[in-house]
C-alpha cells in the first residue's frame, strides 16, 4: 500500500554561506571531491543526490563518514542547472526559429539548419563548461601548490538555502548526536558489514591475593581450606556509560593521542552516537527519543541504543572502516557487541576527473566539437523524453508548486482493509547515504582490501585489551574475558564470525561480505 504525501515548497531565500559546524577535513577530503565530480559524470547519481537531500528533505540525512554532503548537493544542483540552462536556450532558440520560418524570414532549409546548429552548439557549450569545472574546481590538489585544486568550496544555488545547509550539517554530524535510521540496519551510512561478534561475561569478583587467604587458614593451602572456594573481592559497581567513556578515552589515547608519531592512526575518530528510529504519523508529533542516564538499553521499536563508533578513514577518506561497540548490563552480566563495517572506495567512473587534461586547448575543443556532433541525434531526444516523463505527472492544476512524494505504508491484511482509515505512517529516518550510493563493488587496489582487515584487527585487539583493563580495575575476574578474547582473535584463522547480510539481518557464520576484487575472486577475510 502506498500513500502520496504532498508538500508545498515556497521560493527559498538566497544562501548565506555554510554553517560553522562542518568539519573542514571532511569538506576537503578526496571522497568529497570525487562525489562532487560524480554529479557531473553520472546523471542518475546526480538525480539521486538531489532527491535524497533536497526533495526528501523531510527525511533525516545519514551520517557522513569521511565526506561532506553539502558540497556534493551544491555541485549536483549546479550540474542540473547547467543542464536546464541548455534546454532553456535550446527551447527558446527553436521557438524563435519556428517564428522566423513562419514569418518568412527563414526558408525551410535555413530553418532546419538553424535548428540543428542550436542543438549542436547548446550541447557543445554544456560539455565545455562541464570539462572546465572538472579540471579547475574539482581538480586533485597538487602538494606543490596546495592552494590549487579542490578546496571544499561549492557554488551557490537558490535552492541551497542557509536553513537547508544548517539541517544537513546538523544531521550528518555523528559526534555525540542522535542518529535516526529508517531501514532495518541502524548503522546507516557506514557501508557493508564485515565482521560481528558478541559476548556475555559474568561479573564475578577477582580472587583475593593468596596471603589474605593464608591469614584465615594459617599453614593450610587455599584449595584445602575447609573445601571452600577462594575468597573473592567485591566487584566495584559501574554503569554502561562509565565503561563506554573509559573505552572511548583509552582508544583515542592509545591509537592516536599518546601513540608515537610513527604508530599513530591519524584518520582515527572515536565518537559516541545514539541510534533510534524516526517513524511517526502524519498528524502525530515527532519528539526526539531520550537515552536513559544509566545507559541501559530498552526493548521497544523506538527505544534508543548508544554505541561507540570507532572510525578509521584512510586513502584520504576514500576507504572508511568503522567499528560499532555497544555495552549493556543485565543480570550481573556485561553484554558486549561488536560490528565492523567498511565503506569501499568510490566507483571507478568517478575517478575519471583525475585523468582529464590540465587545461582546455584548441585541439581538445575541436575533439569535443566532433564528438558532440556525432552524438547530437541521441542527445537531442534523450533529455526531452526524460523531462517530459518527469514533468507530465506534475502539470495538473492542483499540483503546481508541490512535490509528489510516495511513502510506503505497512501492509494491510485486515479483513475489511481498515488500513485505509488509519493515519499515514511517515518514516523520517535515514535509509541510505549519498556515499553508499557511490560505493564501488570492487576494491581498486589490493592494499585497500588488506587495509580493511588490518584496521579492523587493530581496533578489535585494542578494544579487547581496554575492556580487560577496565574490568581488572573494577576487581572483576578477567579469566573468562581472556578466554573469550583468545577465541575472538583466533577466529580470524578459520574465517568465523564474518557476516553475510541479505537485508534481513541473517548472519551465516563462516562467510564474509567483503567486496570482490577486480579479478572476480572473493575478498580475503583472514590474515
């Protein structure tokens, strides 16, 4: 069942600039630059970016890992404006040509030649402007001249208002924010699952030192002292918030802040985010869910759950490995969850921007002119037909100034189809990110695949050691933790605990879900 939600859009004010909260590193990363270039190179991707960030602005923006969504949307709007300007010039020229033919100023031959010339010259100018943008504003930054190339700046557009920029900036920041997801997977924007495991450890006090037991039973070995178990310390109580904060501080310090320069992971980010749904009704209020102070996880459809996000952005933020770690205390048991995701490199077609010439010259302009002439018949019909298909449903009198959005509704299996009288369900949560839509199915370089395994193992090993130290400091017997730690780390040797997720959350132990390499073989998940 589907329901059509109509939202009226008023003319937006002029943009006043970007919000101050955006991360400068993500705005100038190579991932951001390639995504911006993709809006000029791929019309389907361009339309998808505009739909997800502008048309469906009622939906929450997915967290951005290693990129900034605002410049991508700005360049998508600029590329669309360039395409529409070409159609407007072509349409006006054709109308003028018809008028001149009707008045006798131009004969039939001159009129048809003028029309063909307008089709060619408008397409040619659009290609030249696109090439100029790609080789100047979206050029790779030269280390010798850092001021040249892509600097994170983006073109202004009337639809890119200050309010929209602030909304995207606020919702795409994952640091300490409330992330609202709309699909099955809460970790939207993080890419494909790679590895997962969970443990449940009893919080039993650590054995007391031997000399304390000898004080109770002098001259008797502890094991033979009346058949009693060794005396144990009392566990120092802690909450899920406390262990989460401890792990966050130690991971940041050990892997980045206090590490030696040669061993430091510069692309490391340790953040804490709360994940919850954003499903409401059209008439209902939408209030952010609040996390409980003690950090316990509630059982409910809209209950929030806090996770520690340990992200490693490498290859200039084009390869992002993220580990989500969650803690919960129930029944004198510490439950730990670990989920590893990877954002594979951006698809190879977007890298075309790096192979373009450094400047436009006469020879290149002649080649563009010839190629434009060869593709004129196809180029003249394709955009017109596509525009008609998108405009005709909205040309009805009651559709003017409105955007028609289709929102899927829960299935209605009732006897009398009573769902027709129920309020419309609106899922405002993020379903995907513009970065995930541009992800390649293959690793471009073998070492990108191995780096995914490497950083997953580094984060996992450090995490297990930090948890062990925390439990030891709180007088918890760490024997069980050490045994489970050995099993988890050894699971790399036999490919256990890798994930094969088919949108339903099904986990098949012993499989892995790395993107395939360029040769078609399954990516390795062992080391």
